[in-house]
C-alpha cells in the first residue's frame, strides 16, 4: 500500500497522504497517517522525498468506538416502541425513530433539520374542542400540525407541533 502510494506519487508528480497500519514487533498494531512530497530537478527527475509519519492510533480507536456506539444507539432507537426524536439547542430535529414517524405521520426528510417545537399536549377532551374549530387531524393549519396519537397506555392525546423551515 505504502509502496504503491509512493510509486504513484513519483510517477504523477503529486504528494500523497495515506492512512495505514503498522504491525509492531511486540504484536501491537499502530495506525499512522503518512504524508510525502517529492521534489524534482528541471528535467523532472526525482531529487528527494520528504514527509512525515504521524501516529494516529488513539484517534483511530476513538473513531471506531464512536462508530460502534452510534450503531448501538441507532439499533436501540429503531427498535423502541415509543416515539423518540431529538432537538438541538436551536430546536431543530436531529434524529427521529420509526415509531415517532409512524405516530405523527411524517417522514424523516420532513423533520430532520427543521425547527420542531412541541407547543402543547392536549388531553382528549380539549382535542374535541380543537376539532370543532375544523382543525383536521394530520393537516397543516397556520404552520401547525395537529395529530391524534395514542400513548403506550392507550390514552388518546392531541399533539400540536409548530414547524418552521
């Protein structure tokens, strides 16, 4: 891998920047970032190559651990029966699980990145009053969506969400 990167860089007269692993004599594996640039004379013949090899083992292992945790979190969220979504500090939706999508009737594309502000959770008796004002279920009205949903206890609730672009 390293020999190919070096040979190609000399042939194409371009620097290279690769990540690879090293097997140490004691059996440890180190991950390194290797960068190299070759300098040429006026005729285009290589004069010298200079570069660096930077040990990135800790960073690489942290990235692998983060990827594993992200996968575990995704599996938990996707298998949860309750609707779960996350907001950043500005109120934009950062993730939503399939149960939440089914509950509120949106697609992930409609929610992710948009400002989602749960503005009220209304008991069923109050939801009737809202419906009397002709606010249809799962329809948009004045930037609000009103959705009838059942909680895990079976109680019906009317959820109102404000959505901003």
